[in-house]
C-alpha cells in the first residue's frame, strides 16, 4: 500500500476514534500487513503534517489521538461553556504524593500530609480513574499500595511518569503545585472550602 493512502486511513481512524488508539490496534486495519515500526513512522509523518493547525496528533500512554491545540482550546470551549471538575487542595496533594512517590499506602500519605486521608478524597481519585491498588505492602495488615493509572497519564497527555514536572523540593505543597501545571482541570480554591478544611483539620485531624 502506498504510504499516502496508509496515512489517510490512519488519519480517518484517529479523527473518528473516541479514545486513543494503540499501534497494534491501528495495525489491524491493515490486516497486520504493516509492521509496527512502519505504522509508527507514518504516525510521525502525520503528526508533522498537522503542524500549525488547530488540531495536533499526540502520543499518550494508551495510544495516539487528535486533540485541540492549547492556543485555540479556549475558543472551542466558548461553544460549550461547561465548567471543568474542581478538586480540593486535599485531593490535589493526595494525588501528587501518589504520582511522585508511588507505590504508597494510606499511612504513607497521612505521614507526609499530617492529616487522615478521608474516604471522599480516595473515592474522588478512583472515580476519575486516576489511582488504583497495585499491590499490598508486606507488613502487618497488608495495607494497599496505591499508584497512578494509564488513564491518569492519558488525561495529562503524558507517555510516562518521567514526563511529570521536575521538582526542586518534595513538600506536598510543591508536589501539588507542580502537578497542577499539567492537570487539565480547575483546582478548588474558594474561601469557604478552605476554611472548612482548616476547621476540619484542627478539630479532628481529618482531611476532606
């Protein structure tokens, strides 16, 4: 098959896909007549073809996909002005600790943050598909070890954890601040929420 025709097929498949497509999935369209290296080369060519346009072809942990470029995204959002999910500082700090220090247990997180990790925080991250249990520590009680998921990497347009922002220090505040640079969702910063969290912490040492 001519390279240009193969690129056209890849382009159509990726533009129509609802989720990222892996190289192996894309190979199936050609009945495995194209090697993975050939498909990858064609994808790189296709990515260059879309340089300077409103969409860009990117590779994520779970595969390849087209997405809106950052410099035009805000105009598209005006057509459908839905507010993105908001997450509390507690959720962001917990996610950051898991992302940068995984695998970690609930006790590890509580030791770093100095407050109890609430069920609501964990549920928010699990419901978003960003964390999962990846094992159990070989200590009394065998506490669950948490790590981030491929969905987490895909949502943040990262191919691996090595792509996370580099750190100057390892405080939970800086972990959260750096992670928020690549989180495509708003963080919750209203005063009433912050005051409620401070009150909750001071009363019983529990975070929400």
